[in-house]
C-alpha cells in the first residue's frame, strides 16, 4: 500500500473516530473536536502518543486560560484590542517560522475562547476541552494507523525542505488585518460570529502559503466548496438521522477530500484549498445539527453563515491585495503535504 493510501485511511478513520467520541459525549460545539482531529491527522509526521496526550492536556489548560481575557474585554476594551493584536502578530510570525499547527491552535485560544467566555464561562471551558480532546484523538489514531500500516521507506532526497517567506513581518501583518476586524465584529454578537472567527483564522493561515494572484480564487472557491460538501453531507444525513450515519458520512466525505489533499487525485487546487474547504464544511454542518435539535430553520441559518463566510473570504482577498500593493511580501511560505 502506498504511503498516500495510508495517509488517506488514517485521516478518514481518525475523523470518524473523533466524531463518534465528540458527539457521544454531547459536549458544546463537538464539531470543533472533529476540526482539531482533522488538523492533527493532516500533519505528515504524527506525535508520539504520550507527547500528544500531554500536548492535548496542555492545550486544554492554555485554551481555558483564554477565559482570563474576558474581564479585560469587559472593563478595558482598548487595552484588550491592542493586546490581542500583538498576540496575533506574534503567533502569525510563529506560524511562518514553521510551527503552523501550534500557532493556529494558540490563535484559536486568543480569538474564540474569549468570545465564548462573553456568552458563558462554561461554554469557553467546554470548547477548550473539546479542542484538546480532538488533539488527543488525532494523535492516538495517527499512532495506531502507523502501527497497523507502517509507512514505506522513501529516498532521502524525496523529502521537501520548506522555504521561509521573504517578508514574514508583512505576511504576519496582513494576517492580523484579516482576523482582527472580524474578531471585533464578533464582540457585538458572540453566538452568531464564533463560526466566522474560526473561518477567519483558517483563512489567515491559508493566505500565508499563497501568492497574491492565487488568494482570491482559492479563498472564495474553497468557501463555496465547503458549502457544497456541507450540503451533500446534510442530505446524506437526512436519509437516516442518527449518530452512526453522521460518523459514516463524515468518514466518507473525509476520504473523498483526503484523496485530493494528498494528491492521489490530481486537481488544480493546493492541499490548503481542500483542507480549508472541509474545515468550512465542518463549521457549517456542526451548527446546523445544533439548529435542527433546537427546532430552528436550518437552511436559513446555514445560508446566513455561508453568506457571512463568503463576505469574510472577499474581505480577506481585499486585505491581501491592499497590503500587497503597498508592501510587496515576496515569496509566500510553502505548505507541507500530508502523507508525503
């Protein structure tokens, strides 16, 4: 079995197991656990199990620490804004230095957890637990898959050496400009804009691996692809609404996306396009399931979220074009491809 086939099976099975555990526990926003597991599973080199569990537990603690930002947002909003902007800038530089996964998770802690804390402190803690659990699940599944399907040895010259961007400070600045305004908008209505903030964080990470000419097409099209994946998953789930059907459909769609992510199926889009598209799909499906359980109009709420995501993608494109026009950033960072 080719290493790419092993990577696809690992990602698909891991996503299914993460969904089974996260939704069975009935914790708040279980789709975030699936997203975290997806991010871990898409990494080419999995962590050792013990290290992954420790990282997951530390992440829970770190994310829960984001609740401490809530009093600052309440009583000192300007100081909280400046402090958040500084943290985002430093985290974007950290991601450009080769620690993209850690930087993205900490970015989530800085942005989403304080907003959730404005709604309810228990919600913020629950989100932190869910995301840490997703990291642990992804790590354990990765190691089990490696034990069952040991990877084939590859020639030493086949490994890719990531290239650092020529202007990391400018790339970090434009990523902050993408995230911060949407984060400020979320303060006015936290419950509605939490998915948009999550989407914006993913877009900011994606723009760091793309040239200015690619950004517009990939940001908007990956959002539309994510919406299409969410609609297909919802129609499949509506045939027999149950936890097992949800798990099976998530495994099937993850399998379809992962084949394109690791380039077993040739496409004109980058791996970041497919990863961002599926994350967008998960962000849309998760709240839709909660809306359905609460008796709300699923299609209206999903259409509003999808429209918001498209506007966020267009705004991100405009930010990139504006910054690139005045401060050309040179070569973007090169992304890693899972399974290689």
